[in-house]
C-alpha cells in the first residue's frame, strides 16, 4: 500500500480494508511510516517514533475492535504509554528521562479499539500555549501553509492527521486544545463532556474536570466510533455522566430534527473578529437555516471574560499541583534554562495562589457555569467560531520570544471563544466549514447541552454531507 492510497482513507475506511483482507495491518503501518519519513521533516509533528514496536504489533495478533490495525499517534501529555518517555513538551522532563511504567486507563481503551500506536506528537510545553512552538521539539508547521501555526496544545496531533500521516490522533482539551488545532488544520475536533472519557482509575482529576481527552480526526464517523470505545463510565468517577441512548456510531446519518440554534461572533472584549471568519460564520448560519433549523443571532449572554478571570486561580493551583508531582518524581526543582519563559511566568504565578483563592475560584466557576447552562434550556446548539482569526503566522504567539503579557493580549484576539465550555463541562465540536482568502482552514464551533454528544454528532454528520470536507486536503502530504 502506497502512502497516497493510505492517506485517502479515514480510520473506519482503513479498518474495513483490513477486515476484508484487502491489505494487512503491517502494510498499513508501513504506509504511515512512509508518509512520516517523507513529510515530517517539514512539518515536525512526530517527536517520538516507535516504528519497530509498531511493526511488531501490526505483525502480531491484534485486538478485534473497530480500528484493528489502524495507525495512531498520542499527544505527549497526560496519556501514559508503557515503556515510552513522557516529556510533556518540556526540557525539564526530557532531561530527567521520565518514562511510564504502564499504560494509563484511557490508553488501554485505545488499544482495545485495535489501533497501532506509532509514536508521540508534538505539543506546547505542559499544554500551556495555544501554539506548538516549543524549545524542546521546535515549531510544528501547518500542512496547509508551513509559515502558519497548527494551534495548541495538541498541534502535532492535528498536523499529523491533516497531512495524512495518521487518520486520527489523541489530543487533550483544557481551554480549546483539541478544537483549536482542529480548526487550524481543517479537521474534526470534539471536546467531550467532562469525564466522558474518564481519567480514572490511574489518572488525576485534571483541573476538576476542565481537561478532557479525545481524538482529532478527518471525519465525523471516526470521532463517533472511537467515543463508543472510550466513552464509558469508570467506577469511582467523580462526575455522573448520563448514559448515551444508543451507540454514537448510530448517530452518524441520523436525522437531527429541527434544532434551535443560536449563533454569535461577539467576543468578550467586543472586538470584531477577522472578516474571513465572520463571513464563514454567516454562511454557516444561513446553511443551517436552509437545512430546516431554527436559527437566530443570539449572544451566549454570559460574561465569558470575567468567567475566564475567575477561573485563573483554580487553573494556577492545578498547574502548581501537577508540577509538584513532577518535581517529586524527578527529585529536584527545574533549572533556570529547563522551562520556557511563559511556563516560568505561569509557575511563579501559580505558586502564589492560596488555598482559599483556589477554592473560591472553584466555587465561582461552578456558580458562573450555571448561567451558561441555563442558556441551553432554550437552545439546542450554540454556534460561534473556534478562533477569532485564521491561523496566525509562526512566531506571533511564540512562548519563548514573545513576552507573557503580550501573549495574553494576542490570545484574546486569536482565541476568544473556546474556554467557557471547559468550565461548564459541555460537549463542543470544531468542524472544518470554511477557509480564509489565503486558503487557511477556518473552523466553526458547535456546543450542546451537558452530556449531549449525540445531538452534536447528528448535526456534524448532517453538515459533513451538506458541506463536504474530507477531500479538501493540503497539497503537502496527501
């Protein structure tokens, strides 16, 4: 199997070829490796390569799952892979030689799906920055235009999928880190409901449920089918998740009905979004009306900027706690040159947060989330852009060379939309529904009621039919 043939299929399609005996898992893995070796020198998405292990896995017995034999990458953060180094994108962890002794619970679920894991994907240091331009691994570049960012923090995963190296890859989302890279790279990125993919039994409750993990894909069906494998309750989970009515795979192609959809391009600071983004937003609002939905321009009605500010002490305390665990594992504090400037600024600020401030922040976040959740008593879906601009050029959000205060200002311009649905725990999906005049992807974000991934998947599949994107591929890599 040649790379060009391999890259034309999504994960479900590849699994079907393997299941029907048209190609072997080893041939598929070799095609993926061919693509990585051919294109990743320019893109810099894959930062740890376990090709020999992947070939051995593909040649041996594999679990019977929906993705048996399909190549896969994991983000080098949160997810533990037995025997593999864990750097979290940081020179500090890399210099210490941290490695994981066993798979984490979610990793075991991924393996049960049948995927063959080829390696680890590039990311921002500790997932902090909204761009994948780190001191340890260097900048990851957008396959659509190598001069532009892939977003963050799951940027390497998105770049690898967009270029065709793998059909899907693992990501994590704490303030948009699945949806933002999906938007930058023209992909599907679902932030699942809080704890739908549980961190337990062996992971920590990251930021009291703000952070979730799932996959970045090219098709809605890949996103849905993987969630059927991974999105099941874990005994002892701190969050009660309403069960799904039917398999998520069965929601793909199911009539979503006539939905009440509110939409807005309003930003927390009242700043106008980029005209290319505004144009796509208005086009999709009209398209939804043409599909029979009730569509109104209506703001979310909550002060998302003050919500973000109120969450900062809790986010800081969470980061300081995570660093404390890493410092305990390594046995020493990080040296001055082992953390990037933005990370140092975040850590120094986080260490000044008191217990009272952290708990107060958690209480405020919960109270403020109720206002957003009440909005969805009247609306099925809220539509807004994922980003305020098309993907900026490499360097604009550089966490090493741009002062932290300037990055915060620029983040407000580029990323004004994603965070509220981490605070509420609601599902939210990025869909590749437009492009800028320069040909860069522009994603639209759809958010639904708490635990209602089903409605999102039905609507996403309807839009995938009405506004197909699977064959829209960057010239580089597929």
